[in-house]
C-alpha cells in the first residue's frame, strides 16, 4: 500500500447512491431517472466514507430526453441541496478547491455539482452569461458541453458528422471561462473536443474517458486530444467502464493500462480518475442483467447510446468496484512501479491542482 495513511481521493465523475434499493432498481430501467429517485442513504454514505473517497463530481440536471432542460436542471440542483442539508456531518458542497481540502481534513465527502450536457443554457446567446452565472451561484462547478449526441454547441462522440465547436458553443465556453467553471469535454466528438480545448482561455478537462490508442471506441479519446488538454494545463480522468476493452468486458488491468498510457501521453501531473460509478456495488448481478438489457435497449432506441454498450457489458468493472476499489487500484498501480507520489497525484491531487487553476474568482 502507499505510504500515505489517508490519501486524497477525488472522483472526477461518479455517483453517490445505493443501487440496491427497490426504488433505485426501478429507476435503473429508465432512460433518464431524476435525482429524487436516487438512494443517497446510510449505506451509500457509509461505504463512500469507508472507501476513502474525499470528493466526487456527481451528475445533475438535464442530460437527455423530453424534459425542459433549464427548469429540470434547477429542480435537480434543489434536490441535491436538500440531500446535502440532510447530511451536514457527512457531506459537504464543493464550491472551491479549498472545500475539497476541507472535506479531506474533516473526513467528509465533498460533492461537486456537474452537468453532462450544457443545453440548459438555452439557445439565446444573449442569455448565456446570465444562465451560466446563475448556475455558478447555485454551486455548479463542472459543465460538460455535449452528451453522446449532437447539440447546438457541438457534436457528441456518437455524432457521425464530427463537427467542431459551433459559434454558439464558443459563446458558452467563453461564459464558462468568465465564471470559472470547468469545461468538461467527456462524451464530445473529436473535433468538438479539439476546438473547445483551443478556444478556451482556461484549462479544460476530460473528466471520464479512456484512451483510443488502446481501445478504438468513440467514447475514448485520441492521443491528440489527450495531449492538447494536458499541454494547456488541463485534466484527464480515466473511467472504470466497458469502453476500456474492445470486447466490452473491461477488467481492473485495463483501467491500469489506460491510466499508464494517459500518463505517458499527458505527463503525471494531468491524469486522474473519473469512474462513472458509485462506491456501493450492485449486490445481485444476476438480477441486474435483466435491468441492464432493458436500459441498454432504451438508450439505443432513443439514439443516446454509445458504441460498445451491449446487454452483456456491465457499465462498471466487475473486479474494481465496491468499498475497496480505490485501495485495489493503489495496489495495482504500485505493482506497475508507481511510487506513492505519483499514486497520490492520480488518486486526487491532480484534480485538486486543476481545480485550483480554474475555480478562482
């Protein structure tokens, strides 16, 4: 194990819920469940704390579907504010990098509000700045420009046209820069990612992705994208997802391979983790398979799925989940020759440093 007794662990994109409650299992079949359906219960909080997690960027607001993006996003922010208010000794709303340090010091879980689709800013360029300012005031700190499909800012990873950032997208990036919010390029198409990284005045991030050089799937990023983000002072988080292996059956060894490759491309100061999952593991994998098949079919029918999603591919890495997932990752990185300093950077220090560079006022 690392020589550090209590390393800072920041999950650049994850979840904070218990997927095993009846309500959570029912929500898992839905295309776009609301935050009110999540079980942020005693087990989820206790296991997150037991894992050593310091902070996690959770997804709230509009991602897809027929919901009104702006109004739904405001409702979701209010839901999470109530969740945090109900657990003041365990959870801490993160507005600054110092809040992450405070969470680490006080052994609480820092909760970072983030979007996985920026369409809640609306379509009127004249309103973008006020919308972004309002989200920033409400505590949003990470804004992903697109989901898998195209929107009016640019193309997602599954949009075949692979357009770059649109003129409206440039307006949004500028507003995010003005209000010191992270510009997250996860899920974006290659040209949208490259354009946004070049256009942004502040460093940008790819909070949850893999390396296309190792697994040629659209949700993974090319070395050119990874290198550009790092060269401009940004951050890349590697996920614990099926896209890390062309078969869809990713294992812990694949996670390590992608981290190692990303470090080789980006340097050790720009790579971390964004698992895209919760600490609390699914208890009954056999029952979950039926739920998963229904959910994957719904995503495909709605045109929001990604290449590599199938009914037989779990949206997590089976041998790197649960309370010990971060300790297991530390052990595997050490086996690859990573010393404690580099391990600390990957587990959370690099995200913290990136937050220091962006979340300034």
